[in-house]
């Protein structure tokens, strides 16, 4: 397997989760743009920001780990 320092698979998985959560949030936004119903609006308003927050936190976690591994911080 392609493992450098034991954990690139974990970082790849975290980045994929961030991408998937962002894609779901964007899909919800597009669904709201195409047809605005009360159900789609409610789902977008409750789940969309949470998915984007999760993506930002996961990306920040990966960036922080990369910087610590390279001893920048």
C-alpha cells in the first residue's frame, strides 16, 4: 500500500469526506435553486450549513496535521 509515515490513507479519507459533505450541500443548494418548496428549503437550512461546517473542520484538521508533520508550526 501507499503509506507514508503510517497515515496518508486516513488523510485521504478525511479529505474525501470533506469533498462528499460539500458536494451534498451544493446539491441541496441546486435543488433549492431549481424548485423551491418548503421541504427542500427546510432541509437546506438545517443540513446545508452543518455539512459545510463539517467540511471546513475536516479540511482544517488535515491542513493542521500536514503543517505539524512538516514542523512548520
